[in-house]
C-alpha cells in the first residue's frame, strides 16, 4: 500500500509503504506542519489551497477538517505549538494552526505514540470537553464538532466527545456541558470553511475548567535542545509562587504581560514528553494541557498552550471554576 507525500501544488503523491502505514498519526501531523509553513498570496486561500489534503485527511482519518483541524482527533490536534515566532492571521480562528502565519507543530507522535489506534483509545480516556461550533453570530444554533458512532452497548453513564465514559476529575460540579443559547455581537466574520460539509462560524463553544495564574521567568532548566527561533520560554506560577509549568510566548506579548493574572482553560490530559520503556499509558507523566487565552469581548482567543501538574488546580488565584467558553 502507498503512503502520501505533500507537493507544492498541495496534492498528495503516492509512495512506497512503510511499517507505520494506515496507523501513523505522525504522517498527518507532518502534513500540517509542512503546509502551515507555506506562504500564501492571499489569506483567503488558506482552505482552498488545502483542498487536496482535505480529501486525503477525510479518507484516512474518517472525519472532516474543521478550519484545518481533524475533528476525529480534535483535542490533541489543538495542542500544536509554533516552530518560530508567528503572526496572527485575521479572519481565521486562533485555536487552529490556520489562524497563524508560520509553521505549526502538532506532535502527539512524539510525546505519546504514532499509532492512531492507541491515540483514539487515549482520547476516550483523557478528555472531557464536548466541543460545539457556533453556526453563525446571529444564531443560537450550535453543532457538535464530531459525533462518534453509538455504542452497541447502551449505558446510562455519560460519555465524552469520543464515546468514552466520563470520569470525576475535578473537585467542582462539572455536570453542565450543553451550550447556553446566545448570539454574538461584534465578533469578526471568518473565512468560510469551504470544504467542510457542515461549515460553522469558526467559534467554538464549550464548558471546561478555568484557572488564573501569573507568568514569570522560568526557574526550571530547558530540557529542549532545539532552538526556540525567537519564541520566549516562560513559567506558569500559582499562589505559592512555585513554577507549575512552561509556556512559549511571542516575546513582545510576553514583555507586556509578565506578572499579571492570566486565564488558562484546561483542554485535556497530555504529556510533555514520551514515557520511558513505552509505558505511555501509565499515570506518571500525564499532565493537564492548558490554553492561555485573552478575551476579546464575549469570546476569547488562544495565545499559547502549556501544561500544569494534575495536582495544581488549587494553585489558581480563585480556585478552579467550571466555565463556559466561546473560543474564536
């Protein structure tokens, strides 16, 4: 069986098979990394130029791209990091790699495993957000970003976005997951998600845990040997002034925001690096992946993604809060 490679025209050319064929999430992460680094004459071409890849992703990942993000592996694709300093691309969602000019690096193959089968199993265990996309600003309608096939074994226990049974993770009431009907005023109109069969506005709506931390100079050593290409490494600090984790920031944004309170939302569980001896599903090393956000009115935008320890929730300035988020 052949495997795809991206060429300059955005199309896939087949090549000889490898041992990872049909079960290598890294192939698709690599395609996104390559495409995100390309220069576009017009930003409005961001999805049109991706059309060839869209069909390939849809066939292989058995889902659709939602503003460039595979919906069947949605949570972990949200954990992409920039390769170098990026510039915000207007009229595209901030949560997607497509919302930024510059190369993006989704790398679950590196910190977890290449096997798509194992990734799917982990997503059923390590996530809780039910992702909805708003249809339009002047509408209260929302649609699920993806819905798994119904289990053949009915159960009264709630299920998560990927069909796994929900778990009690947080010391607060997290029972509410249904979006509040509302319209948005003054929000920007994004480019149409032209190759999605049920396109939405690009604004996500969900419930998750909100935390408030400060940013400061890191006290931990940088274990990453790769060059940061201008991105600045900062620590996430809680009430005890202990470094809880690391986040990489645009140097100008960081300079203006050090020492201030900042909101983070917990996206899912993840790892910062791969476990030794392939013990990737052992509990040691799993952390909460958090997104640093800023509010632009009634909606928020992504600034960066980092992580904190699973025992660090009470380090938040006001404790953990279950909160509804609209993310553009």
